[in-house]
C-alpha cells in the first residue's frame, strides 16, 4: 500500500520477473515451429541456435558436477564426524586432494583414527599434518601395489 494513495500497487511486474527467472534459457527446440516460440525471455537467446548434442553434453556435465560435489560432501562429512582434534581452516581442500588421489573413504577414516590415536603427537596442530602424512603414505602404497599388479599382468 502506498502512503499517498492508500492503494496497493500493481504486482504484475513482480510476477512477470519471477516467471522469466524461472524459465530462463529454454531447452532447444525440436522443430522449426517450436523454434519460433522458444526465445529466452531474459536474454533473447534463440533456442533454435542451440546444438542439441551440445545441450545434452552440458546437461550431463552439470549432473556430473552435482554428483562429484555430493561425493566430496559425503567424504568431508565422514571426516568431520570422526575428527575430534583441531584442523586447519583449509582442511576441506586437503580432504579433496585425498579424494582426487583416489583414497577410499574407509581408508581415509582409518588414517584419521591412526592420527587421533597416536601418542607421538603432542601438538594438536601437528595432528592433522600427521594424518595427511599417513594418508599420503597409504596412497603411495596403493599406487605401488597397483603398479606391481599391472606389471605382473602385462608380463
């Protein structure tokens, strides 16, 4: 309600904006008739210009990124549930490096328990560094085993 007139302003513009945001970038058209009616209301991009294969590839890439992030989140959540010591602010990046190196979640949790149970570490800040060292050693062991196995299979 505006104080000057005592009336409620027209809300049509707000609804139109919400509708356009929700439908931004229409899917590629399958026929020329569809193409004439499938222009993005926000940017004016004509869906007929989109390559259907490229669109599908982008959609698959987006889904892959979503799945990958879900894996990273699950891995990080598992670590956070087990790790009771202090960790650096960049611990998620370190955990992601273990994922990228191929360390299974169960092995990562085992490495965390080894670091947490170690009596050799007297400084909480060093405990995370010790954990990363244990994890990297396990990665090296796994890589060495995989290389040995590959060499045995090829000879």
